[in-house]
């Protein structure tokens, strides 16, 4: 249960969230769709693309699945638990056909790519199966399904980026938004299904990214997160003049839209994040000083089996370089315990690496073998489940101490906070994030709104939240002293 709790705690893994913007009204005679998304931020961004495609074809959106003519689940294959959750949910929706036989049920995304035959033939759970590169064909597949045929398209693409589609910001707070800058992954990590479910890397037209971010800013959004399986490998070549836009270039172009627009990005592969990117972050105040740098294991032997292409020492050197250029940079990571053949000594190396890095935030899981991956073909999943869970708990407990220590360092200091909305626990308090991605809660005072920048003085904390009081509003992105 521990990993599920950790997933729900953080934005990057908003499992099972339904998407339906209240501000978008539809004709009562229009056929309505409902989307429920699982997994990573890329899946949630994809759901926004799907909603845009369907709305353009005249379909309406509903936030109650009971009112839907079509139900879609955007799925995740990264862990067995996520797949089991989706399969149970599909079974629940399938039962609705007993009293609503015209209902269409579809599965989108990574599980669709990986388990198409099981869904259609063995389990007969769905009417439509569509992979992450085929969303443009969804309206045609709906027509096929309505005629009694199964609608299927799981073909991967080397070109598709959906760069020309303006996503519908589903269930948005109107302040923060995801912007996909690339799709797919070329890193063949032995434990990962992404290269098989999302295909090879391809980068989106830089101009389309800038235009989307500019439109978001003009519509009141004040923070964008640039998304990719590995953003640091972003590279777009302008066919007109053969000029190349690197990730550092793109980051700078987005930052230049306005000093009021905060810029974040995720995820970075340790082997690809460059000094150029780090110095670009340092150059612009509105590029958040926060980097997600997955390590997965602290053991060089295990890293080699994972095909991570770096050693423990190399990773530590990269962390040192980040802290040399960006001394106050927030740092988070991913880790996997109990990978194939992991020994207690390997586990202790992960523990010691966590001790060295003292991450502000970490996403921690035990290894779940995924069929079709290199690890599943090459290595035995030979670490007992009880051992995996025990090792995971040890890392979780250690990280909680580090997280609390990180929060305590901020006591007595003022921080620039972007207000995202009401606190989850009280509408008498605002909630927002610091530059370093730490959640801050403070009492409502003055005439403030979502999207405002404020200076908050931190008075207390938990391991996950800073609590403070308003010091002053910030004008034009700068402190109003």
C-alpha cells in the first residue's frame, strides 16, 4: 500500500482522475464522453488532446460517467498494480451495458498498446482500443464501434506529436498546465515498457510549443510544465534553415514569454541533462530551481542490469554539478527496490545514495516485472515480495526524514508562492507552490486570487507541507518591497 499512498500524494501520479471541465457546456442532444486517466503526467496531457479531438467532432464532455454515451480510460502499464486497477474499472463500466446497451467503452494509451488482444478477445471488456499515437482516428473508430465492429488502432508512429492540436484543459485550476514537447523514448531501460508502448523519440515543432505556452499565459495561466519521457533529449530541426533547437534553447524561449510565467519540466535522464540546461535555469528567475533526476538504484551493478548507462559515481557527480551551478536547487528522484538479483549490499548502496543526496521528494516503488521488457526476457524476478516491500519501506522511512529536514530548513524564511487555489483542507486558506516545488498553505488575507504571486513567511511545516503567513503581494513577478 505504501507506493499507492505516495503516488496519490503527488501531482505527477494522479491515478484514476476523471476529466471534465465544468466551464465547457454541450448541447443536451450531443453524444457525451467521459475520460478517466491513470498514471503519469503524459497520460493526463494526452487526455486533453483526446478531449480536443472529440469536441472538434461535435462530441460533448460530461463529468459523470453515468451520463456518458462513451467512456474512455487512459491507461498506464508501468506497474502491475496500475493495470489491475484499470481492469477492475473496465469491468465495472462493462456492467453498465446491461441497462445501457448502446454505451461504448474504450481503452486508450499504454495498456491499449500492450494488451489489445486480451481486451478485445479474451476478456471482451471494451469496444474500442486505441494506442497513444492514434488518437486522431478515434472519431472513425467510434463510428465503427457504433456499427457493431470493434474499433482498433494501436499503430505506433515516428512522426506524430499532436503539435497542431490545442488541448482542452480538463479539470484545470486555471493556473498550471502541462505542455507535451516530445513523445516516445529511445532509452531501453530493461525494466520499462515505455519504448514498446509509446514508440521512439520525436520532438515537437518548437514554434507550436511556444505558441501553446503563450496562449496559456494570455488566458491567465501562470505556470507550465514541459513534458517528455526524457525532455533533455529534445531536439527539433527546422527544415527551412536546418537550425537546431535544443532543450536548453526551448527552455529559454518559453521563459522569455513573460517573467510572470513559471516554467517547470519533467522528466530528466541523468545522462542527458547538460550544463547548458543548468546555466539556462540559473539565468532566468522564472525557470523553477527544481529538477527531477531519477536514479532507480544506488548500485552500479543493478544500474548496469537496468541499462541505465551510468554508474553510481557518475550519478553522484551529476548531482554535485547541479548543486555547484544551482546551489539552492530542489531535487527529486525515482527509485525501484527489489530489482532482479538485488542483494542486501545493493540495497544498502541505494540507502547510502539517498543519504548522500537527501532528496526533497522521491517516488519509490518495488519492482514489478512487465511482460515484454528486456528484464522480463533476460532476468529472473527472484527477489521475494516480502523482501521487496521491506526494502521499500526502509527507503520510504529514510526519505521521510530527509523530506522533513528539507522542510525544516525553510522555517523562518520568506518564499515566492504562486497561488493555485484553495487548500484541500480549508477554503479559508490558500495553497500554492514555491519555486522548489514545495506546497505552501497560508490563511487568506487581502484581495488575492488564484494566479497571484505572493511572498509567504514560513512558520511551521510537516514532512510534506509548509505553513506560513502572507508577507506581501508580488507585482510583475518581483517582490513588492
